[in-house]
C-alpha cells in the first residue's frame, strides 16, 4: 500500500496514473493529455523528458551513479559547487549538499545555531514569518507556521517567533528579541505552501540592515523561489542572505537534491582547529553524481536559453489574461514572476476545481484558499492561456 502525501487515505480520491510525460504534458494511463500547471510541485522548470537532461544522467550512469562524500569526491560535485559559487551573488560560496529541501533547511538552521555556539553565544531564538513553510521534518515544522503541524509541538514553540511581513512587526521583533536571535529565516518575496503570499522587497532590505545591526544570520529558503520563479534568478540577487537554501528546480525536477550555501562569515565560524566546531552532518546521498550532473545541465539550459526572458513573458501573459477578471468569490488575484494565485474568500469555492481542470486538460491542485499556477518555463503561449482560461472558466460556469 502506498501512503500518499497530505491526504486522509480513507477518503482521498484515487491519484491520476501517469504513463509518460513530455514537455509540459502529462499523459495518463487512460489516454488523457494534461498540461501540468504546477510543474510537479514547482520543480520541473524545463518540462518533462528533456533530451539534454536525459543525456546528462545517462552519460554519468555509465560512469557511476553514486559514491559517498565521506572521504571521497568526484568531478560532478566539484563542478556543481564551483558553478554555484560562481553563479550565486557575492561570497555565497560554501555548498553543503543534501537530498531534499527540508533537509537542506535543517542544515541551514543547524549551521546558524552552531555558528552561535561555536562563538560561545547563548542566543537561542529563531525569527520566522507567519504562514511560513520550510518543509516537513521536525525543525522545519517548528519554524514553519502551519496549524496542521501543531500537534507535534503543542501550542507553544518556545524559541520561535513568528511575525507578519510588515516592517513595523519586523522592527518590533528586533527591538524586543534582537540580542537573543540566532537567525531570521524567510521564504523571500513569495511564501508558497503557506498560501502563495507575496510581499515587498523593502521588507527584506530592512531585515538585512537589522540582521547586520543585531548580528543575526539571515537565511533565505529559496527552495521554491530559486531559479527564476519570482522573476529574479534568485531573490538573493536583490538582497544578500548569509545562507541560501536551494532545492526543487536545482535538478530541473529530475532527482531530489538540495544545497545549503553559506557565505564566508558562516564558513569561518566553523573553520578552525577545534574538532567540536565542525558541522556534523552527512546525508548518505549528498552530492549524488546523477543529481549533480543533471543540475549542471539544468543551469546550463537556464542560462543558454535565457530563462529570465521566458519568465518575464509568462508573467506578462498571466497579467494580460487576468487583468480585468473579477468575481465576488475572489478575494485577490496576485502575480509574481511565473506564479499566479487566485485567492478566494471561501475555500469551498474550489471544491471540484481539480476535476474540472482535469476535464479541460489541465492538471491543477488547489490548496487552502488558493487556485494557482506555477508552470514549467518552457510552456508556450497557447498552453499557458489554456491554463488561465480553465481557471477563469471555473468562476464563469
Ligand atoms: C520554501 C520551501 N522550503 C522547503 C521545502 C521542502 O522541500 P522538500 O519537499 O524537497 O523537502 C519546500 C517544499 O515545498 C518549500 O516550498
């Protein structure tokens, strides 16, 4: 029996069985053709079955698929870390690989906490955002702000402070707790699983200054926002964090892999003769050679095919297609980069939309009060408009 994610197995609808996929299209076992409007949880940025990505993996398979990084190393992981160091802004150069976004966020938090114990600091609080989502492992659930996870912690999460994305709340949190904070972790500009909430870069700029003033590490969880989703390569191109976490699109959605990249200051906090100052972490599959090869090719495609232009065009089409669209059940329509969210007042408004989309040749998966699309960047205009038409048609029935 397969235990499927985020559902009550007793009442869940059976999942749609996919037999093959190409480009932005998923083909079902029963012969249906569906446009994937959400890039398989936002990671398949080049679409499915891309011949160059396929080749990158198959070439490496014939060499070796995996060797551990404990005491061993290899070309693909060295090339990927060199590429990321060169590609990421400023001195975000020190790459710790892991197998999923959640684990990579765990590593970022562990880095921040140990950075402080290594320098004999007693700081013990973490600042995070209301509606934050950083993964499903324990520490990520703790910094997250999702009622579904509160069973694990009771009501209180003693050392975690959650604030809304207003400059006022930010300044108050630093004034009240600044001296006790180890780090401030955010999904920058776009909070995904917490409800596709978008906020202004001014908040991040102010936060950067406060982190400097109070000596607090700033962590960007760009597992969802990285690689173009907000219209920026990384939000870190606009405001620089001390630690950035990348996952999902890192491998073009081919293989689960993620990376926590620290700046020189964080690295230096661990780099000394004292063995207890080492970062004691080591996922079995960190730096997996197949994942590294496909990630390198994915970055090459991103650069060579000028994805930022593609994302800009997607954004323009999303705006054009939803511009004057309104319905009394809609609370807000918002867009950032290649992400459109239609938020409704009452979540029951979306009951049945998934089936409706399916019947119209679109795979969608609304959650909370959100109907949304985050398409693969290779989507053509016609398929993109089919997605927005389907979303609008739900309200026009
Ligand atoms: C911002 C953010 N961080 C972390 C994660 C967790 O990544 P993973 O599912 O690869 O563990 C997600 C997944 O949706 C995410 O959106």
